[in-house]
C-alpha cells in the first residue's frame, strides 16, 4: 500500500496534497465521528418539533436533489429528507437512476418530481460484495468524464428552467460545479464522498487515472456546505461542515403487524437478508438456518427457488418495518442498513466488502453501540451461519441518540436556500493540510499511539510545510 502511495506522489505535487489530506484525516475521523453524533444533537435540539411545523416556511422554494443510483442507502435517506421538505410546502425535483418506489413509499405528493438521469456510476459491482475498481473507473470515464461539457451545459439549462433555489447532492460531484456556474448554492448530504472511494481504485489501477479523483474533489470544493451524517469518512474536499443526527426512515407498522401480515408465528426467530437492494445471488439451503428460524430475503430474483425456511420479500418492501420486526440482520455495511439497524436496535451480522473506504467508519460506529459482528465471506457462502446468529442474539444494541436527522437536515437546507447560513472563509490547500496534519499528530502523541502506521511522507508533512 505504501509503495503504491509513493508511486502516486511522484506523479504530481497536487496529488501529494490530496492524498496527505485524506490519510491525515483518516485517523481523526473515527474518533471525531462519535463527537459529531453529539454535535448533531445540538441541531436536533434547535429544530425539535412535530416534523411539518418544525420546517414550515412562508416562502415556497424549489429544491433540485441529485441522488447517486448506487445501492438503495442513498435513495432511502434522501426520501426521508425529501419527505420533510415536501411537508414544509416546497417543490422537490429528484434526479436519479434509483427506482422511484424507494421515494414514493415515503412521499405521495404532486410537489415531488422525478427525472431519470445517470450522471455517475458509483461503484461497479459484479455482486453485492464484489467491487470492480477498473471497471468502475472505465465506466465513470465513459458516463461522466467524456461527456462532461455536455453534462455541465444540460444540467445548467435544466436548473434555470425549474428556477431551482438550491441544489442538493447525495453525493453526485459534477452538479456542485454546475450550481456554481449557474450561481445557485449547493449542499451535499452524505457520510462519504466519491473522491475518497475512488482513491482506492486509482491506487489499484495506477496513476494514469488520478485526474478522475482530482476532478471529483475539485467539483466538491464548489459546494457551499456539507451536511455530514454520523459514521462519516474523511471528506477534505469540503470546507464548511454541519453535523446532523442519523437520517433514518420512520416506522409505519409494529412488530406484531409485520408478523401477522407475513403469516409468521410469534415463536419463530426472524433474520432479514439485506444487501442494500443488490441481489446476493447466494445458493440458499435449508441447513443454513438453525431450527426455529426463518430468513426474509430482500432482492431475490423472480426465478430464484428458496427452501421452506426462507421467504422472498417484495422488491418494493418497506425495509425499516421488517428490520425493526426482525431478531437480527445479515448484510453488507452500508449507511442505510447500519443506520436502520442502530435506530431500531436490530443486531447486524455484516460481511466485509473490499474497495469501499466507507466501511471502516460505519463498522466503528456499529461496534461502538454494540450493534454488530462480522461474518467471513466464506462462512456466508458456505452456510455456516448458526454461530453468528447465536452470537447476534446476545448483542444488546444501545444507540440512544436522536434519529431525526431527516427533519434537521431539511430545516438546514431550507435556511441555506434562504441565505441564513454563511460559509466560512476558504483556506488555501497548504493551510487545510496543516489543519489536518498537525492536530492529528498531536492527538496520536497525547493518547500514546505513536506506533500507528503512518506513511513517512505524512509524518514529515507538517515540518515540510512549516505547520
């Protein structure tokens, strides 16, 4: 890993700045995540209320909300924020390749509009757990890099056409540049950004792809604010950060109602198999489950035959109700699954996914609140589930923080659109590097962690820049 980093550093001085910032931020981010959850409570207290009243406004506004089509986690949390914007009487135009039902499960309103557009590919995956870094960069080049000029022009024209007051992104980078070109403020709402994810892919593909990451980061730097969600990654491209509580969807049905609708007896143990809207393509067998258990399967194909102790869920199933009614969940670490597992105290048996830098921070948050254990991929595929399910039943998830981040984020977006939030003065890259490097070095010394593996170039960065 260090050799790959050094190879990148020799290619461009600008890459040196970018990677130093990311890796210097990496260590402090995990600790700051827990602090940020508490800080988000401050905003929650300011905007606490009954939802619609808390975000009401006498001025109707138009929000253009861009959503990546990667997985369901982005779309589900956007649906919750959009719900509160609609309740406040605003128009919201959702731009995404994600299925409409993810939003319409939550919101039924003539003020909600959809526009099917693919502006970026997210991460290309061959299955729910396998990311293809090279295919991702190739597809991103074809869908986003090559038609960039056309995308910038077309989106600018559309934003003017709908008279957008604010551009919101989760977390499409190009539109931050579009908004700046048009003169409309923009806000990202996210726990990670694609420059951080793609950095790993560039290191796998080689330095020829570094311009992709640098362009993404540059586009994000046009964003006026980042509304940062708990479990966040380092996101040095953003200069103005506002922390909020967990954004999770509300419950509509009780555990008893869910079991009755599905025809499941009270004495049956339930596990939900949930890979964020992506089919797991597991060859499921009856012996995977202990006696007395039933597995509810999300994303199963229409042609997939399941054993008697497995049950398909409809593709448009409202998963928060199912998660809250289940004894535990098996899946991959993504914001949607982790946030809803924590919010509704459902023990989470998770499987590691390579090439996704979001994962360590979500895992840290999940384990901090005693909400999850890791299952190996081999044990998932071979059906060695019993010991994990038994251990999951002994967990006592203890997340007691606020879960009204959707309401809080909607109020902040409204105030930004009205000009009530003001961005801080932007610092130079060197100043931002010092801000990241020096406090982290001090923190490591203070807690006696000088032995943490830090690349040599990072350790000397502060001195070289005169920090």
